[in-house]
């Protein structure tokens, strides 16, 4: 079955026709052609498909598209500001050597955002826990954790 | 050490911002107009005759544009022994064999069509270990070789052998001898971005393939041969490499799915995209080669190694890919890690009905070093010598030539060993607590390319534009390791421009010069050296132009300057005379005369010179190319001799572990990684490589294993194939980069992509031994194995 | 992708009606297990009936009994201060379930209804002697949780029935609880897990509840171990006995994750450690290995 669902995507309300069997990941990548969110496993293990729904990090591959109705969804595309400006978290990843192949990066950044939005001053343990649902095969995570710390510190320094 | 402008700096990766914004495009994100989706039907038997394939129902499904099998397509043989086929015809030899494929208008329909294809099999008895496969009367995996000649057994016709000195003499002079058998499992590359490609023909029947590959030019060669097999003589393939979601060796061969995409593209006249989902990736993409190694080493009463005897047995799986060449790399540590006067090395490879294997980071070195460095620790103990001292005693030194003929230029092994020893407080004992201890292991790896093909070269083109920008065409592949950043730094440094004026073009066989492939940790080494050569040529050309154009341009500058500063007294300098090509320098994008006074008007922006050269009668633009071919040799695998690389990277890693003797858990408390890098080109890039490799090494040591039961992978998902997460990498890692400044390396640097995981597993195993006195010889070191070993120790 | 219809009823009645009238329909809560099974083609439902929009299924309420709505997410369990105060063992188990993304959508009801012997919340709820309320369009019934699990993947749910609430008695005085889980790596299905609840008086254990996961066809109460501990005085010998009894009381399988032998052993160790940690003061001095 098909249905038009309405939700807020990266700050803007949209209407999109979705199939009943579509996942939110499929809706984003295929229907809305937002390919920043990645499919890494399709089974909720790798976190490459992480997006925020009402502020909570979820695996879009397991999230039925219809459930997004009425919700506030944020994808990696929503973090880049006007004039191509990277958000603090994105810039911190770039500056910390936290990006290698980059496939896990959007998901990682969103998990980090979910953490920093609720815990602006996280401990290293908090960061590890918040990112434990995101697999990375390239970096060994060390510089990713440094990036999140850097982003937290930068926000602290802002007025 | 020289001072550099850009080398050694944390120059940001050019691809970083796009990746952070989700704007890097991987094969998964690519679309071509009119594109169809391909999907493959895999066998569900490990060994069976194909009696019949019924594709009729699939063909009738609306939206399906093609269904292919070996029966309606030309035979495509691939693999360096040509024993593999894109689509299997008479029989399947492994669980993942490709028997049919479809192209459809969307992925769902393609998947549905696959389910509608019915294959009738006649199961055959299978063999699943080399021993089974070598038994008298064992079923033959391949009844004939690719030339049709009948085979009588399952042993591969590949010979690896090394003999140096006199093994018997070595055994005679040994006071202490330790023998051990070690094994390593099937391990998956686990790239976060799975395998895939898009194949598209133009109306001239030339092929373009967007490929997840590390070998664009070798792939081009493979696919051109296939075009010929398909009746498309003299047609060409162009390989374009998009952003890769990691590779770790999985892109070093061409794969059945790529050939299938080509067949479907040709048949349908549409671009065909095939992408593996994660399950397909685990179950159907060739993993790291497993190994069984028997090693015997002996030393004299002083601890000097007298001999080393190594025998390797490999389960080759059903077809032959790079797994079968791991022994060629194993020759390196077997003959050259530490000094050993009498050595033999032999390897045997056997066909089975298990999955065939391909390259993965380290390519045989982790497998051999696992056995070698574990055995070294055992031998040290037998000899009553501290394992650090034992290694120091037998260490390699700069300038030596090893029994394999490896010419060691620089060697930081001593410094690496010492760094690890110091950081682990080794001298105060290797047992640190009731159930904790430290261990170490070292490595040797190629650091200056690796001549495993006839050519180990890399070409580069530097093209200058009117703005002083450098457009770089380089055929090496950025797969996340940071090649592009280092290439930008190398060009900027060698040429004398700013990094943000250097632009790397996409890797494309249509535009970039030939490069053998991004493997053997050769990326930075080759890119840097090629950049240096080309930059030198370009500088020559620039200074030639400057000789002609510089005086007039700076005169204009001077006039302008004097207008603004009427009292200005120019220095006494005959510019025309001073402006000779050999007296110019170019730094940070500015051309000036060396040892002339540093007046601002006496220098010229590169772009200005180039425009002056371009926009005039008989104008010219500048480009330079270089083809860097390193001074290394193609080793003879049957003699086990040849200087495989231009230089060698050494390293030592140490681990401190705590063993929970009730649960068998091994907790890593900390690790130390000391690597002989020659020169740090890009600190965050280098650290990222080592941390990342180390994490793979930890997984390799403690939990990674593709479990195969009668050829079927039992854990084809991340739920049951465990790789480290943030939780697992929660211990401090101390890094030490030993800069030995190698003259063969660009700016002194050696390749470091693979070393980070070579000694990790034996370092951990040695630490476990020192902690609780148990020796595990089969990876991964699971709690089950630890408990079993503790139990055995108790009973003994 | 399999194709299925997707319904979002806003009341239990509507959910029951949909289930009754649509053949091959399946209820879905968080979907973290169900969606995986559908993607793996282990399940081919014609329709999914989402329970997410049914207000009756949400919420944690204090009262004579503590009621946890079945659709409460694992994250919400983790963050809930009432539950943390009264049943800290639920917090401990919730913390070990998956990663953040899974916890944000997985539900306590779903965790139980999958009927997996490895369900992380099952051992603590068994140790707390939780009851579950099952509702259908015909009736509502309460069942002790230990009668809910019938076998691997099998529960007492009749067709059309929905597990709506988990009910807990208010905790008794002098009760201590702990949940321990071991996986191959930190984020994993349990290779073995245990939940222990003891009521103590000084160094005497008045009563105990011991439940294990991944060690039998269902999450299991270890009655023999409980009997051993009832009325017993703490000593190292008692712990060793409890360890051995626990190892012998379970019947795990060998699968891709671990072996039966190892699981038996591990269950014993975890029970012993659970008791050690709970009785750390009573035995005197540290008892950790």
C-alpha cells in the first residue's frame, strides 16, 4: 500500500509518498535521493544508517517509513549549514583525522550529535557508549573519540 | 632531518569535508541514466553437478530485462590460474558459486527474480580441509586444468620454496629447539561500504566500469581480455574509481560479480549496477586466506638463532585468487625477520570446497608472523633468555642483506624494540600482576613497494593551469588511507606551491597514467616519489620560462612599487643577468632568485608567470609527467629469492593484558606500537593508519573468525562476526614513530599501511603467556580456548 | 525487500480487529528483531500491525503494583528514575542491551515476545517474579513470566493476543539485585547472563531468586540454586556450591556463538560472581578474582 506521510526533515516540513514496506533508510536514499545516510548492513548492527528521530539516534534500516509521520527527522544533510558551512561536529571530525574511508562518518556524526545535544560535556566513557552502535573498520575509533571531545569543547567555548 | 614546508604537517584530507557532509559518493550512491539492477543467484551446495537451470519463471517476471547463465553467455575465465568462471556451467565447487544472474528495473524485482530461478543439483561429496582433499581417492575439485588437461589431485601447481645455509647444520648447532603448529582462520575485510560496480557500454562497444577496485589498470587489462572473449576485439575498458568504503585488499582482484555486470550490460544495452548487501558480502566475497604453519626454530646457548624451518599449508578453496600468493609474502618474515643463518620454507596449497580467498591487509605476513613471533617467545623461554633480549640479540640491522636477498637500507627495529620495552616497563618483569602480563612481537614488511607483478611502477601527470593550480593525474586509489592528502603534500613540497592549489583528479584509467595498484603499502611511497620526479621536471620547465619572462615582469613590479614609494632605492642588481634558470627557486607559489635580496617586488606569483607564458604568440602551457619504477626485484618464488621492495618497514608492538581465569576473557589493558616509518608525512593520517590496523589486529587476535561448516559460512552478519567497537578499543594505545629517514623513500618515508596489524596477535598471545602461562596457537584466542588451556595446564 | 502493508492502529481494539481480519499479519513493536527477520527473509508477513501508536501500551506507573507498558523503550527503561530506584537490576540489564540506536526503539514487550532465551530483560524480570498481562479482544489475563516462555522463539501468546503490561510487586526490604552478562564482545547477544535477587538479614540469605539467559531453551529460573541459598549463611563454600549447582542446572546448546560446555561453566561463574558482588560486605574484604 502507498500513503503520503508528512514529517519534518532537516527543519522543513515535507510530504512524501511512501510504500508500506519501505524503511526510513529506503525512503531517504531512494525516494528522497538523500544519499548521505548509508546502508552498511541492513540489520541494525553497523549504525551507518543512523539518523535522529525526535532527537534520538535510530537505525533507519529497521525503522518503518510510516513511523516517521509527524516526527522530526535529522540526517547528515541537515547538519551542513548555509553556504556549505560544516557544523562544529563535522568540522571537528575533519580536523581530528577522524575520517578515513568516510562510509561510517555520517552515522558516527549523528550519534555524536545525539549525545552532545543532551550531554554537552560528555566523559570519554559517555562518548564510547554513545558511539558503540556505530562500526568503523578504518580508524580504530581513537581519533573519532578525540573529534567528539573537540566538538564538545568548541561548543563550551562558544558564548 | 630536513625542514619541510608541508611534509610532516597535519594537512587536511581534501575529501574530508565531503565525507563529513555525506557528500562523498560511493558506488552505492551512483546512478546512471537507464540503469538496471543486477543480482546474482548463488549455489546452495558446496560441491554438486548442475543438472538443470530453469530461468523461465524469472524471465517472465515483469521488470526483468535479462536472465543469464553459463548456458547463454560466452565462457569467461578469470583468476591468475584461470580456474574460475564468471558463471558456473557444469558444476559448483563452493557454496557461493555464481550460477545465474538477472537484470531488472529495480532491486526488489531483481531479488524476486533470483528466487524464481530453479536449479537442479546432483550433490557430490565435498572435501573441506586440505587433509581430506589430499587423501587417496578424494573427490577432485577441478577435474581438469584450464587448458583441459586432466588433473589427478587437488594440490595446486604453485611452488614456494626457500633454502639458505644448511638446515641440518643449523639443527646440529642448536642448543635449544622449539617446534609448534599454528593456525589462522578465515577473516573478513569487513569494509563498511560493500562491494559493487556499475558496468556500461557505449555504442562503440567500449566499456566503462565504475569499480570498487584497488587495481584499476590491472582490472582494465582483465576486462579488455574479457571483451575480446566476448567477441569485442580491440575494444577498451575504462575504469573509474569512486569513493571506496574501505578496501583492505578486497579490491586487488577482479570478481565474478564484475564480469557478470559486464555480461548483463552487454546483453541489455543498459548500465548495470550490482551491489552486495552485507549478507552477500560475508557469504560471497572472498575473505582473508586461512593458514596452518609448522615452525621449528633453534638457537645456540647464547640465544643466537641457528635455524628456522617453516612449512605452510593453505586451504585454497575452490578457485585461485591472491590467497594462493600469500606464501610469496610469507617468504619475507620467514627469511628476514631476525637474522637466521639456516632456513627452509615450503608452502603447499590445496583445493577444497570451501570459499576461495583473496588479499587482505598484511597478505600472509600476519599469518606467518603469528607463528614466528609466538615461536620466538617459546624459544626464548626454552633458552632461559628474556624475550626482549632474545629479539635484540637476533635483530636485523641497517645495511644487511637477508637470506632472501632483501636489501635492508634503514632499519629501526632496535629502536622499536627498545621503545616497546621501555613503555611496557619490560625490565621490571613481564608478569605484571596475578593474571596480567606483557608481551611483544615485531615485524618486517615491505616499505618501498613490492614487485609482485612485472612492473611496480606508478605514473603521474602534473598539469599547471593559468592560476598556478596543479592538476594531478595519479592512478593510485584513495580508499580512506589518506593517499590524496599525502599526494597533495608531496606535490606541494616538491614543486613549491601551497597545498590548496593542488587538485587530485579522480582515478580513471582514461586519464591517469598507469599504476600497478594500491597494495603492498605502496601508495604514499609511490605517489611521493612519482610526485618528486614530476615536480623536478616541472620546476625545470618553470625556471626555463622564468629565465625568459621573469625580468620583464619584475620590472613592471618595480615600476609599480616606485610609484607608490618614490624614495625607494632599488638594490644594485642586474636582474637580467641574475635571472638564470639554475638560480631560481619556487616556494609557497612564488618564484624568486635565490640569494637575491628579499624585496617583495623581486618575486613573482607562479600563476602570473604561467599566464605570461600562455597569452602571447607561440604561447605555452606546462605539464610534466613521470613514471616512477622503484629499485626492487620480482622475487623467484621457487628459489625464495629477490629484493622484493626498495626498502623495508620494521616495527614492534607490545600489549599488556589481564586474563580472567574464570571466564577466559582476555582484557587488553594497553598497547604500544612502535613503527619504523622513515618519515612521518602526515601525523593524523599516520596515526589513523596505525590505530585502524591495530584494531583489525585486535579483532584478528581475539574474536574474528568466519565459521564455515561444509563450505557454508555460518556467521554472515555483524551479529555473529564480531569486529571491534568503541567498547573494545577502550585501552590506551601509545605510539612511537621511529624516523629512520630512508633515502629511497619520498622525503625519507616508508609505506606503513599494513604493518599496524602484522605483530598484534602474537604480541597479545605472548602477553597472555606471560600473564597466566598458557600458549594458544590457533587464532582467534577465544575465552573457550583460554579456559581449555588453563584447564589443561592445571591438570598437567 | 519483502512487501507488506503497514497499519498504525491507535487503540488495542483496532489492533485486535486488524489482526483478526488480515491474514498473515504480525504485530510489530520496536521492530529491531522483526525487521531483521523480514530482511533476512525468515518471515514473510502480508501486513505489519504497529503497536507504537497505542497509548495504553506506554508509560510506567507507580501503584500497588508497578506497571510497565509493553511499548516502553529500553532507553526509557534505562532513564526511568522510578524503575532505577525500585528495580536497579532493570537499569543494569537495559544498559547491556544492544547499542543506543537499538535501545531507542526496542521495547520491553518486544524483548519478551521474541521468546529468545537470550532476551536481556528476561532474567531480571524472572528474578523480580514479574507478571505479564496478555490481552485479546476476548479477555485479559495475567501470567507469571516464568510461564510465558515455552521454548526458543515460543511464548504463551495465543494468536491475536498482545502483551500489554509487565507488572511488578513493590520491592521488599533488604533486597539486593544484580544482572551480569557476558558476550563475545561488549555489544552482543548474551553468551550467558544471570540475574540474582537476594533478601538478606545480616550474613544470612533469607531467600533468593536466580534466573539465567542463553543457558536453556528459555530464560530460566534456577530453583535448585535458589533452594540452596534459602536460609543459608554466606560463606565461600556456599558460593562454590551455588556455582556448581548453577552449572548443573542448565542445558545450553552449542551454536555459532559458543559451546554448551562453556556456557554451563560460565553460568556457574556468573552466579558465583553475582552473589559475591551482592554480598561483598557480608563476607568481608574483596572477593573479586
